[in-house]
C-alpha cells in the first residue's frame, strides 16, 4: 500500500520515501488512506483502470483494514468523524 509521506513521519525499517504517480479513491486522512499507482489523466482512463482490476479500490487503499477489522470503527468511537 502506498502512503503519503510527511516530514517527521516515522518509517519502518527498510522504508524510504519515493515519488510515484498515483490517484486516490477518496479524499481521506493520510494516516488511513492509501494511494493507487496510476498514470490515468482522464475520467475515461480511471474508469478503464477500475474496470480492469479484480481488487476493490476500498480493499486496496483503506489502510485501517490492514491494521485490524475494527480499526475504522475504533476511529469513529475516538471521534475521528
């Protein structure tokens, strides 16, 4: 999963920031939304990419789902929304 990097962010061992061409499924907090590699520059190209994939965009980019099954619900309880 690709995450946005911000100065001061702690990286895991072996991680290094890199520039990629990406798009986002949704606007979200950088701590819970991942990016999708993409060279699409038009709506038609984005639709074609989505139609060709077999992984849902939500399943590919929702970082909280990789943390735990209840991560987003936990965020809600903590006042994230």
